[in-house]
């Protein structure tokens, strides 16, 4: 029996998913792929792409998911490669993110900055040095 495999796709629960999607578009230059909205206007499922990476986003629906802010934070860090970490981190800070670690060149070969987005999700944004 063959198992169909695919990349892991983070599914982020947030308060105000429409604002989160706008943040990811502005900061990461994400492209919106899809959006499903409930009759009361909440986003039950949306997808964006950052380069080849897909990210799913939804408003919080108690009993199904919990926004990072509702939980008091997240235990997950999303590591995202971008073309220019310095530009992306600066855009994130301009859009309300918090710097958790300054941008620095790390021994494993990436230039990395660590931020928390306004929705409580933590990102390590990186550009390879070579």
C-alpha cells in the first residue's frame, strides 16, 4: 500500500483572520489562494502562499481551534525562508510585530530574525548566507 505524502502545512488560528491575512500579504508578500467565510463573516478557512510555502488561516472557533492569544502564546515556531530577512523583519515591525531576537548571522549558515506577529504566532524569518 502506498501512502500519499505532502508537505506539512501550518494552520494558524487567530482573532481577526482578515487582518492576519492582510498582515501576511504586507509583510511576507503572501498571495491569497482561497477563503471561505461563514454567514456571520468569520473566516473558517483561508490559504496563502509565501513562495512555495502554504499557510492556512482561520478565525478562532471554540471547540475546533484556539487562537494563540487565547492560549497565552504558542509552542510552535514557524521557520520561513525569504529573499531578504532584513526587509521582511522591518516590514513586520512596521505592521505591529514584536522583535523577539535581533537579526543575526548564525553558524548554521542563515541570517535570522525572530518575531511575534500581532496575532501571537512566532516566526523565525531567515535568508541563507550563501
